[in-house]
C-alpha cells in the first residue's frame, strides 16, 4: 500500500538504556501554497487562508503552519461549544461517513458529534453488522458510501495503510472525497495526536494555543510504544514543536528497530530546532523533571507474543503513580488516550485525580479538534 508503513518489529536486546538522535539531514520544507476556500459560516476568529491538505492520513509531514491552523480553528470551535447553541451550519448538506472497521468508543462518538455540531449529515458503519460479513471488500464498501454522496470518510482499520488505500482510490476516481485516518493498525492516529497537542497548548495558553508553546518542554511518552499509533502521531507533532521527547518502555515494547525507523524518518525531514528525542528502557530518566507524561495502553490485541513477564511487574516498573510523579516538575500533568487499563499503565487514583489527570479534557478537546479537521477538509466542498 504505497509508502512503507511501520508494522511489527523485531525485539531489542537489553543494553544501553538511553540514546539520543543526532542532527538531521535537511530537506526542503513542504510549503502550504494556495489560500483555502472561504468559510461562510465560520466563527469570527477562524483562520481560513492557510489550508491546502485534502486528506489527513498522518502527522509525519504536517507543517508548523498546519499545526497552528488546526490549533486556532479548534480554539474557535471550543468557543462555539461553550455557547448555549453549540451548532454552526458550516457543513450543512455535506455527508460525513464514519467507516469504523475496528471498534472504538471515544473516537467514533467524537467524530460523530463533531460532524453533527457542524450540521453535516452523518452515516455510521460498523464492520460487524455490515455487508463485509457477506464478503464485500473494503474498497467496495467505501464506494457504496461514495455513491450515497459522502464528502468526507473517517476511516479506522486494524491494518496500517487502509485509509491511505481508500484515499488513493478516491483520488483515482477524481471524486473530491477527503479521507481522515481515525487510527490504522500500528501506523498513526493523527486526530488523537492533534487533540493531545491542543490539550497541552490550551493548558499553557487557552486564548491562543500554538505549536511553539511546547518548545523546550520535557514530555515523556511511556508504555506500549511498539504497538501504539498514538505514540507515532505524537512523536511527529511534539518533535515539530521543539519539545524534548522521551520515550520509555521495556525493551520488548521499545525495540531497536523502532529507533531505526524513527531515526530514518526524522532524517528526511527538516525540523527546526533540531529534534530532541531520547529513548529509555527505564522509567526514571524519562520522568525526571518532565512537564508532561503521556501514558499508553498495553495493546494486548496487537501483541503477537508474550512480551511482558506479568502485568503486576509492568505496573511496578512502568505504571504511572502519584509517587513516581514526584520525579517530575511540580505542576506535571498526565495524559492517556484511552481506553485505560486501570491499575496497569496508570494507577486508578491518579487517573481520577483532577490535579494531575488531563484524561477527561483530552476527550472534551477531541470534539473541538475533530470539528476543526472536518471544517478544514470540508469547507472547500460546498
Ligand atoms: C487507539 O485507537 O489507538 C486508541 O485511541 C488508543 C488505544 O487503543 O490504546
């Protein structure tokens, strides 16, 4: 399916606990060229002239301008969502189809609500109750939704690359349909990466969230990195912001091959400032003086081998607790994309502690960010 997409990796050996990536090979940046179409029903402060992307499949090639456009647009929609009437007519007459070939609670509901708040018509598909059980292919399913007049397809699949394949087919057909990746295998989950970014930036400056606010912040991403599409999307956005990113996991969940993949990908991008990415096979150096800690679920459904001796040992070594947070900055905040294995990757009491946990605000931010994404893709179609 086109470009190589990271899949299963061989497992790393024990040894060095931390290595840092060095300066990268510069390439020409990817400019945003033409102004985006006007948005007749947009909230007042909405940026409208900086968007030129037709599909959102990955954050790997997002530019600073695109991140900032999403953040500002989401902030405008956050304001709309605080009003008594939370709906705008922006995507009236358009059809958003949620094609979830893999199960989901928050992402699917959040996209559905976002589309409804923009006044789009929504179609919801769940593989288990669809004609796929009768042998229909993924592309034929997508074309069925196309025939019903779908403008934007939000696609989740357990195989990496499926949203890219649907986007390529829509482009081949020349039908102007946009595809939004809502999580594909172990590859990426761009809307989660963007809502995490929005959650962090609005915490620092609610009135004006922007990428540069994270410059120099220390952010630890802890847990099942190997199987996490959330980590892969977050790595790109946080690196682009100039944050110091520390990945921490046992070697079976943070293999050397992953380090090579990241290093290879970083090598062909032109980041400024130079990326600060560190890998640790122990938790403590990642937590030391961290501003934010992102925990990840152990993704047992994607594990093909027994990668951990026991959940109890994992929690002891890598589970985030209030005690372990004492290593971080005093105002540290903790994120988790959900769903959470309580008491495994994060202690139950910490998860529910509003002093530290941003988990509920991530879910809330998700609606505004997904409204922004649908708006940016859809406003040129009316
Ligand atoms: C995902 O779809 O990847 C989730 O948001 C995170 C998870 O499943 O752990």
